[in-house]
C-alpha cells in the first residue's frame, strides 16, 4: 500500500522534477544517467520556459546535498547543469543562469577544496559561453571577491594550496572574459574590483623564480605548464587583463600594481617591479603607453620623501618602461617626463647636501651611505633622461636638448628655470654637472643635416657659457657635447687622445664638402667657438683630458666646418695659443704652458696634413723634429706622461722651437691662400659671459685701429653742442643716470663692432668716413691722434677684397677689441 501511494505521488509531480530526479542514480558512484539526461535536455530545449524551474529544482537538490555532504550527487548535479548550459541558448536561459550562479556560489562558499574547484570549473565553462543578449542586472562582485580570496590560499597541504590558487586564478580569468564580452564590461574595471584582482595575480606571479626569463613580449607556455604552475597562469591572466584594457580604464588596472609593490616593499630590490612593468608595457596597446609612464611619474612624486633606494627603484622601472614606450607612441608626456625627472634631480641634490650640512664635522657611516644612495638616485635619473632622449626622433630630441639646456643654472644669474638658489654654489655645481651629463647622453648619436640645426643660437649661447666656468669637469662635459653635435661622420673615435699623428691619411677621415649653411654658421658664430677654445686653454685647473678634448674640438671643426677662411682663422687661433704659453700674461703653471704648446703642435700637425700644403707640412714637421731633440716637453707624448721633467723657463728658447706666422704665411700664400689676416693677431671678443662666469676681463684697455679713407685726415673739431631742454638739464643733474646712459651707448657701439661683418664696417669707412669720424668721436669720446709718421698706414683686407693703404687712427677705450 505504501509503495502504491509513493508511486501515485511521484506520478502527480511535475514532469521537469521527475526528469531531474531520474538523472540521479541510486549509487552516486555510477555517475550521471546519460539516457535520462538526454531526455531532460530534449525537454529543456523543447520547453525553454521551464528552464528557470529546472534550474531552481537542481539548485534546491544541490544545496541539500552540500549540507548533507553527499558530494557524489553534487558532482552529478553540476555536470547536469553544465550540459544544460551548453545545450540551451534561448532568451529564457537568463533565469536559469541565475540559479546556476547561485549553485556555483554555494560551492565556492563551502570549505571543501574539491567543491571549490568544481564550482570554479563550472563557472569557467559558463564564462566561455556567448549569450545572445546581454544581462543588465547580473553582477559578479561575489565571484571577484571569492576568486581573489582563493588566490591567497594558505592551506597546510602544498598540493591543495596550489590547486585552490590555480582555481582562483582561472576563476578571475573567467570573470574577465565574461565581463569583457558583455556590454556591461566596464563594471569589472571599477577600482573596487581591480583592487582585488590585480594584487591577487601579482601575489602568485611573485613565485616565478627566473625573472629574467619573463622579460620580453608575451610568451606562449604549453597548456600543461599553465595548468600546473600558478605563477605562469597568473602571468598569462595578467597579460590578458591588460591586453583588454582600453583608454578609459587603463589607469584603474595599473594603480593597484603600485599599491601592491608599496605594501610588500618590492621597490628595493626592484627585480619583480621591473618584471611587472615590462609585462604591462608589452601587454597593453602601444597607444596607451603614455598612461603607464604618467602613473609612474605620479607615483614618483608621491614617494619623493622615501629612502633613496626606493626612489631609485621607481626610476629604474621608469627607465624600463620608457625603453619600451620609446619604440612606439609616447604621446604628450615627453616634456613631462623630463620636467619631473629634473625636479627629482634637484630634490636628490637637496637631500644629499642637507645631510652633509647636518652632519658637518661628524662623518658617520650612515650619512656617507645615504649620500652614496643619493648618488644612485641621481645616476638613475641621468641614465633615464639620456636613454629616453636618445630614443626620440630628431625633431623631438632637439626640443629636449633646448629644454635641458634651459634648466642648467648659471652662476650670477637669477633667470633659471630650475630653482637652485637654496642649494648654494656646491649644489648648483652638482646640478650643472648632472644636467650636462644628461645632455651628453641625449646628444649621443644625434646626426643633424646642418650644423645650424645641431647648434641653433638659442642653444649655442647657453651651452658655451659653462665652458668659461672655473671647473674643469664642466668644461670637459661641454666639449664632449660639442663633439656629439659637430661630429656628423663618426670621426671622433679616430681622434681620441692628443698625439702627433705621423700620417693622417691612415685614420681614413670621413668628410663631405662644406655646405653653404655651414659656411654661414661659421661666419656668424665661428668667433664664438674660437673664443671658448682660446679661453679654455688658459684655465689653471686643466688636466690632460681637457687638452685632449680641446684638440678633438679643433680637429672636428677642421673636418666638418673648415673652408679656406676658417683654416686661416684656426691658424691665427693656434698661434695665439702659442703666445699664451710663451708670454704667460696669466701666470699659468709650467705644466699648463707646456700642455698648450703640445696642443698647438698636435693640432698644426693635423691641420697641415688635412689641407696638404707641402711647405706648411714641412715647416710643422721641422718644428716638431726640433722639439723632439731639444724640448720634448713641448710634445704631447712627453708632457702628458706621469713623470715629465718640466723646464724652469720658456723665455730663452730659440725660435726654431716655435711655429712662426711669417713662415706659415709664406707657405700658404704660395698655394693660393689669402694670408693677409695672418698678420693680425687673434684676440677674443669680450662679452657678458666673462662676468657671468666670474672671470676677469680679458683686457683692460685695447687699442683699436680703424682705416679711414685718404684725404680725411683733418683736425676738424667735433660739434658737441646740444639743444638745451628741460630733459637735458635733468639728465645733467642726475649724474648716475648720465653714467648709465653713456654705458649703454658705449655697449651698443661695442656690440656693433664685435658682431657686424668686417666687410660692412670697411664699406662704411670707405663711403662715409667723415660721418663715422664725427659719430665715433662724439659717442665714445675718443682721443684722435694723427699717425706718428707719413708711413703710418695699413691695408684693410676683407675676404678677397683689398683696400688701399690709408692713414691709421688709433682709438682707445676700455674693454673693447675689434678688428
């Protein structure tokens, strides 16, 4: 009777329940009843409106079996759910999915590892199903939290721990894939989700033993490796996550990386941090690279008060990111990168000097160690600046060169882009050296079509200013930067070191014909280059490297920029350098004087062979041969040895040891060179740079000789009368204002004589002699004296134009020398 009642009750139950009950065998070890499962599947496909009821009933049975620990039936229920999901794709599947996700959540909440893995596998299968319509109400907050927690499993059994971690990573991968394919994919990129997903993946990625093997574009490990190794699986999931990031959510995926690295103190050492950001840079779309760089810069600002090694670790990460981003799109962050790095360079110097001042008189180990750490930060910044700049295209690199040069502080001026006023002279010098080192790296490999592009006036003037500083290292850096910009044919390595080159042709110097743009550059700025070379040779703290760099500068100028006119100017400069050593008005040490003599010998030997004038080569060779026998300390091979016997005086040396202007002029004149200017001694111009660089004025009083046309040697008095007005009387009372006005007038006239072309001055002298005479006498208050004798004439030569011999008038005024 009881059996009959049960059969009647079973017959009265809904069909979907009977079909569901039939798939469960009496012994769960027998597994799912396949025949009945096919009936249930056919029924679900035929009557999709019953799917939600089927799902709810299956969920009810599964929950009961989980509570009763009947795990065999739980496995059968999840298998049935998986098959129904794969078979049904109608719009009515949405309520069924809710029941399915509810059952998966029940499994994940259980403390049984096997059930957690089972629920994860079912969720991954569900994530790979493409639904016909999006679900606007479904959320995966629970699954993100639960899978992230599984990634941090700390089970006592290592095998179970690995199994749960792998399940958690695969679950996160499933959530990402499901949400990205959904129209509501933006929800997964919210910070509350990324703050759980990204650290969970990074936690497992730290188990990678060989970090160097992870460097580079995404790898393709085998399926077995990915399934068995949580680190590899987490890395591939991390790459996939970043690869799906778009413009709007890129930052949300990157910021949790910084939080993880900060929390676990992974900036020092920073191997894992570097590996992470290499993965990031290779995984994201190239056009989003600047987002990552901006985030690194922002984090560097946040951690600017941290220990030097932490900041150095962040900067090293920036370097690696920039190295990858430089090959693609940098975006608008170029100047921001350099501006931020220069700011942190100043901060690092401030910290270093602050620690030094606070520990003055007590040299403790900790202080010296901290200073050393700050040097690590500074070197990392310089390396990053240089590497980033050298990988930019030429048009951007020239802008960066101007940008960095504008940050170099100049002593004595207040218009500095980089504030170093509180650092003092020592801090300013440190900033100068490091910025020039950065600029040296940026200019490495830079090849400009014309020298004007490489050295535009707004860049040339501030670049040469540090070459007048009383610091040999600064001057060396400036010369090396000049070499990078001038050497367009890679000849510098062949000229390394200062020496007497027996045969220049063996060097196989590469050179092209001098372009018109280069000729124009030398006409405008050649004197500026000569001046800095001349003054650089007069510094007392010059060492062998300074002389070597000066020699290379002269040689590269000859190769890249020298025509006949420039060759004459360079010879005049070399003779003037020789006079520095012989006359010694600056009281240079004997080593410096002999070093200058050796520099002139090495350069004239090089120049004579480059222009290949036999008589000139013969004269140079004869002088060098005489020196090798009688005064070897005038040659670079001897003077720059560690132990060299220096002479006590140079005044008693014979003329055979010196290069003579008249013999050089005779040798070049016979080969068609215009040698008239050789008789005019070279004297550098006087500019404001001497004041800015804290140098003494070159000359206190210089005589200027200006040629006036014949027939104008009159003693006419200059009319100094002026119209008497209120303003004139006011200026006369204000003596200080009058002095300033006169100084300004004098400066303008001096500047005109220094910078105007010689041909223009000569033409004015020829056509408007009387007017020039009156104006110069009035403005400069010159004392005009007639020539001492009728033979006091000279010949003016401008280029290839010759002017007749005319009387010479001598005009004297301070701090001016114009030829």
